[in-house]
């Protein structure tokens, strides 16, 4: 059932035309959107890198002062639709992305001073996403008879999912961009056994992805990410209990700078872009009403073509078919 209250509030937020009696909808300094169950847009502002908790407390304090009618609807229509559960026997990877600066000795750091050309992303901290893995994909990461020093390639389909759906820089694209189905131009991803019992493997590889920027003035600008990946996977009784990895490389292309809006990072002056990937250890323990939502790619881009989320080759085949029309 269509939620008319939500649709109306979302429309005001998306068009940046809130009512005079409500907030903008933004938790400024993040990509979080705030509204009450009655459809009233809220507003808050994160101040400083450790200001999220304080900002949310301020929003909750303001919420508590609202009239009951602006906090809760007088009646509920339709059915409760909790977040869907992750695949049985699979895993959920939590992914954070952010651009980095560099010190005088070339060491990476959080941006400061003239890093990033003196500009900053709209959100001051790393942006969170996720990637669901099936039981079959998890099993494919465990060698049947592991030997120390043994190296095995990660299945191509899973590697593409990690690259195309996991390495999406929300801090730069603010949910207004994705990679294309044909973006992977080069890539390899392997596991090397470092310890057999308990099983510990090193994840290593690299990827080059190329796409097109899409905003006005940047239609012909190539966006490109050339990165290396390193990580550790640990397995106990054939179950993945640790998945820690990072991707670090140079990014060129459009990126959103907040009040200056869209700017370009060039191949001559690229941004250092990093991703941190970790196992969500509570995804299968939370009750339905507390489950974390699926990623933007999963819930929005593939909302009506679920099979393409699980198989990037299907996504590419469908995309190529559409290009011919």
C-alpha cells in the first residue's frame, strides 16, 4: 500500500521545499534524512568529527517537544513491513568509504588544511553501506582442503559484486551515482592461506573501474578508481567469523563538495579514496524491527530486478540490451 504521508514528506524534502513549520529533513553533515511517523521533517547539524551523538540527542529533544499530532499519525494504514532478513547461512559486510588527505611524507590521513584542494565532502565522516553474501558465496571463500601458502582466486561473480556494489563512494556521490555494469576494466582478487587451524587467509588484489560522470557540466568526464585491496578472512568450522579488508587507491571524476556542489578530481590531481570492509556480527541476531536497511544499490537500484543484484553479468546483459534500443 502506498504511504501517502511518507510520499508527501519525501516530496517536500527532495524538492527542498519544506513547510514553514518544519525542518529541512537533513541531519546536516551526514546523509541521514529525518522525519516523524506523522510526516513532519526534522533537522539537525553534526558539529565536528565526534558530533553525531550530540546532534541526534538534540533532534530527539526537539522531537519530544512536538505536539502529539506531529509525532505520530492518528491512524496507521497498511501492514508493517520490516526490513527483509539477510540470506540464510550467508554474511553481511559493512562498508565505509571516505576520501583521505596526505601529509608531507606521503602518509595518508584524515583530510585537513589544503587536502582535497581545500574542499570537503558534505558528510564529515565515513559513509556506511553494506553488501549481502549468500551461503554459497561464503562457502566459495573456504578451500575444501586448505594448505599453508595455497592461493585460490575468488570466484569472478563474487569479485564483481564486491567491486561494483561494494566500492561505491557514497561520501563522494551522495547516492546520485553508481558504477556502470561494464565498469570493471581490470581486476584480480585472491585468497592465500596463512594458517590452516584455525583457518586464516589473506585477501589481496586490485581493480580498475571506469565510468561516466552524469551531472551538468561533467557529462563527458570519466570517473575512474584504481585501487589495491588487502584483508584477512578467518574461518571456524567452515563459518566466516572475521572479514576485515581495505581498498585504497586514486579516484578521478565528479564529487560532491557540499556548498560548492559538484567538482572534478582530475587524473593529474586525483583524490585518495579508501574503503573499509568488515563483517557485521549482529546482522543475524537483530529482531525484524531493528534490522539495518539494505544498501542503496540493493534496495533502490535493484528494487525491481533482484536477480541482477546477485549476478552482475545479468545486470550487464540487461544494460547492453537497453543500449541497443
